[in-house]
């Protein structure tokens, strides 16, 4: 490359920077309204704004999970899994029932009932396999003092009564602390 060409390229680059400079200067970090003096703009905190973890925690809602193993305790055509009673000033919301049950033979019918000893809140059918496993979405509410039970009833066979035949039910969901935030009454029709 000749000296003349190199000098011409450098001159063109400098001319370009000189031409762009005034344009860039017009759009600096200063804003102005028409007819008024420019007002400086400043950002006082970095983005994103940090969020503290306690703001994300619901203090009145606690995760719930409980497992009852009735291994060797189920017999005949009815088996009750008792999960105790809901503590004072609390409401239990069950969102999922899962487990495995073993029968002596494949049942004609098998259903699972989530209840509070007076009302069946959710009922679903099991497959007619000898040892079905299940994981069902439900939505049942239990208020303070109410017992939480799951009843498995079958026809056409009996439960395996020997030890080592799994009879396990797990409930999961959440528990509301009604003293932290009032629990509204459950609407029924």
C-alpha cells in the first residue's frame, strides 16, 4: 500500500469521526423539553431491583406430606388409612393422593375415597390390577379438628394380608395457618 493511499484512508477515518461527533453529542444522557434548558437524567439504582426472599414466602402456607403404611394391616374388602386430625387453627388442602395397594387377585372394582369420616370428598377408581400404583390429583379441604382418612374399598377379591405386601398411601398438599391469615369458610352447595 502506498503512502498516499494510507494517508487518504487515515484522513477519511478522521473526517468520519469528526462528522459523527456532533451527531452523537446531541443524544447524550441529557433530556430537554422544547424551549427549556436541558435536565440531566440519572439512574439511582441498578436494574434489576433485588427482591428479598421473605417477600416471596407465604407465612400462612406450609407444605404438607404424610405417608401411612398399612403393610399387613388391610384385610377383607375395606382398608382405612388414618392420617390423624387437622390441628387447631389450621386447614389442610390435599392436592395429591398416591400409593400402591396389593390384592390377593385382580379386583372387579377398586375405589379410593378421601374423606373426613362424614363426607366423601374425592373418589376415584383404581385399575383392576393385582398391585396398582396410582398418583391422582385431587383438591380436598379439611378444617381444624376434622379427621383425614383414605378408604380403599374393593370387590371380587381381598387385600393381601401377609407382611411384605405394600399397602401404602401418601397425601401431599399444603396446610394453611388460619391464625396467620383468616381462613374463609368453604363454600358448599
